[in-house]
C-alpha cells in the first residue's frame, strides 16, 4: 500500500529534498570528472516520489523477500539511485558517493548487482533492465499464483510490485519491444515503468533518430499508458496510484522531463547527458535553484532528519507485512513450507548418479537425453521453470506435468501457476527474463533455442555471468550436423564465443550419462550461469570402465579410453565428436598405435583442475594431442600444446544431410 509521508513534508522541505538528490549527483559526477548528471537532475523529484510513498522496502535488509523491486534500466543515471540509497540508509556512505566511479568503490559507473547494497540487477546495456524487470514481474505473479490464500488477499508471498525507470535509449533497443510485447500479452499488472521522455540522447535531440509515438506503441502492446509532466508532483502521484490500481495490464507512465533541470546553459541539451556540467555550470545551477555552492555533497540537517524518520516508517511497514506473512504461515503451513523449499532450492543427495540411471549405453540425441533428465528433475525440483523461444519440441524442454504459463494454460487453471514458459520468437527478451525470474529468488529458470541463436542471447548471458546469477541456457542443434537447414542455422564460432565469456561454464555432453551429469552439475552450482550445448542428431551411448563415476564429468575432461601403455597419441573431443574420436582410435590401434581417448564436456571446468590432473589427462610431455570438434575449435589450442592439432571447421557449413 502507499506509504503516507508525515505532515512535515512541506513544499519547502520537498524542494530541499529534491535538490539534495539532484546536487549529490552533480557533485559526484564533477568529482569523478565523468558520468551522467542530467538524468538524475531531471528525475530527482519523480524518483523520490516512487521511493518515499510507493516502494515497499527495508533499508536495513536489501534481500527482504516481500520487498518491491526497483529497476533503474537507465543505468547511466546511477547517481540517482546511489543518492536515494544513501539518504535512506541502505548501506552507502557519503564517502561512497564521493568515490563515484573510482576503483574499489561501491558506486560503480553503472549499477552492479552484488556489488552495491540495494541494487536489484546490473544495468548498463540499454534495454536490459527493461527486459529483466519483466522477468521479475512474471516471477512474482507465478509465486502469488502458487501461494496467494485468496484472490485479492495481500498476505502470502508474491504480491510485490516491480517499479522501473526507462529511457529513450531503452525503448530504442529492440529487446524492449520483445519484452514489452510479452509483458502485455501476459497481463503483468504488477509492473510499473516510468518513461523518462526527455527527448535527448548523446548525439542530440531524439528527433534525429526516434520519432515513433511511444504511448501508442505500448497501447498496441496492451499496456496501461498515462502521460504526465515531470514537474507535476501531484499529477505524477495520481498516475502512480492509477498504475497500482491497474491489475491486468503493465503500466507505462510517459513522464515529460527536462534533462539537466536547473542548469542555465545546458538544461534540455545533450551537453547535460554524458559529461560533467563543469565547475562553472554546476555553480550556476546551484545558484539558479537557490542551493549552497559549497560545501559539495551537502545534505541539510532537516533533510537528513526527514530520511531518518522515513527509515523508521519503512521498517514499520515491513513489520506489518511480516506479521501478515506470519498469519499466512500459521493458516497455511504446507504452503509456507513449500515456499521455503522453493527458495532453498534443495536437491537430493547423489544427484548425478540418480539422473544418469538407465542412460548408460543408450543411443539418442543429447537433446532427447536432456528432455528425459528434465522430467526426472521436475519431480524433485519444483523451483525449476523454463521454456523455449518457440522451439520447445525441438529443444525438448517441456516439463510434461508442469502446466503452462499464460494463455496456453488449460481452461480453469491459473495462467501463472504452470512451469512451462512460452517466450515466442523473442530470444533477446527470453534470456533477460530468465535472469529476471532467477533474480527474484523463488524460481530458477532456463531458456532454450538453437545454439546459432545464442548470438541473440549473448548480452543477457554476459550480464548473468557478471552478476553471478545461476541462470540456465540450453542450446540444441549445436553443430553443422543439423544439416539441411544450412549455414544460417549451423553454428561454427558459437562455442568459442560463449567460452570466451569470463566465468561462464559451457557443457557439451557426449551421451546420456554426460548429459545427466552436466544437468546435475548445473543444478548443484551455487552461483553463475551455465550453458548446455546439445545435439540434434542421435549419438551412440558410450561404454566406460567400472571405475567411472558421473561426477568425473564435473572435472571437465576425463580419460574415456586409456591406452594400453604410454600413449602414442591422445584424441580429445567434446559432444558429438567424442564417438568420432573413439572410432578413429579403433582404426589407429589396428595400425599398431597406442591411443588414449579423452572426453571433454567442459573446457572451463577442466582448466580449473589441479595441474597434475590436467597433465594426467592431456600430457604435456610431447605426446601429440589432437582435439576434434565440429566447430571453429579455437578454445582448444591452449590445451593441445604447440605440437598439437585442432581438427575443426573454419568456414561456414552448407545445406545438406
């Protein structure tokens, strides 16, 4: 519910609060000699309105499960968020603001999740915050569908809202069109975005490149759209209240603002966007708005006292919400335990062996093995949800007894109670929404498409890795062997491109046992995303000696077939090429050579192993090492050594069986 500020929030005090936020941003950017002052200056008053009257949060606990989420998709306006976090006592000191954009500071150039208390996600690439927030809102609705006691009852989890500030740049990026379309289709009435319509980009007026009718665009996407002047506090408050009352459509408030508000020579121009105002213009802006020129980073005593009282009010609001949740727990203990279990993401012991059971020696495409493993996982991991970019049948990602989310839900079923997500042909938005769902904290999500289309997902995968979010990206049709679809659908450089992302783990299993073990490793990983690369074509089940354990896959590479003595050559491969390497080894042995065959489902995990283990698998004593992969194969060169060979493909494929 809307929080009512105390009576002492007079117009004069409100003006001083707005200016405090505004000039904390100006001073931080001036001191750093880089940053974006204009947007915080324009949005100081609207952002304060959201945080003070509408946003439910506990300044002392940024991870409180019932909090509303705030997404600053316009991440270049980071000082707006940092100023609010400081004033509400959320863990940022005035010194942190003084060290804006400096090495080791909590106040990075763009907000970073896990680095700064109170930052819900890493935003920087424009449009990403918009799409991640849609995922967060969907996760909240899915949580509410499972645990809301009665329609309209605000007790129980999942009733939080997602607020966000988006910019012209966010709306120009194509990902916002994808995510906005899906948000409207899914009727996410718990999503409220404020569009900062300042008509300015770095290059100048938006007129040079952007002339669409934004309100009509979002109305066409089935959003609830309002228009408001950024300096009309009462009008903006009414718009927020109307947005909160709208429960079946996401809301967009188109807010007309003046970038660099108050700067006499730069307000309303691109010069207020991506660079400091400069000492003289900063001084003139303070004088024009009646603000002390010195000291920098000035917070008046009455402003500081107001925020101290507001912190207490926010904590009291949390206490009331927690009391309601406690009553819900008492009335529905089974549901409460189920919610706790979802958030804990518990797993059974011996997971890899359990998932691999019955798959030894079984011939099938690894996408089919993955689909079978997913059904097992679904039985004990109700927190796992996911779907595909219109390729569920090809990706084998459907949870057979999971139900659908959205209009595909069966008649009479809650449209948010299912586990199978339908993203449509929206790979960009899918990857970001998978992150947003996972960030919400109740569910862990996966998204799927063909490996060649991982290019569309890459920015969100990179952000997942940067944030340490355990999102799961499942890519099938992972080589030229998908055949007739031709070179546009055959990945060549994609494995290397994904492996190049720092911290990302790519797993390319060779058969059912490795697929099961790869899934087990992914589920047991505490943080960070993973990629599963799976085949379209059938592969033979591999035979292993009695000493093999599925956990050997966790080491990234292992000896599948040892040589009888010291090997004359080592053949190493991933995925579908492991069986090819095994067959080649048989021919070489017929010629009298001693051959070791190595399966390497994950080069990243292998590089993390101790040196002695790595040398025991891939020797560094001059023994020739040949790596085989139906891809570019550049990632293998450091592993095969100067005398090694990478047998891959350095051209695009062709359309043929």
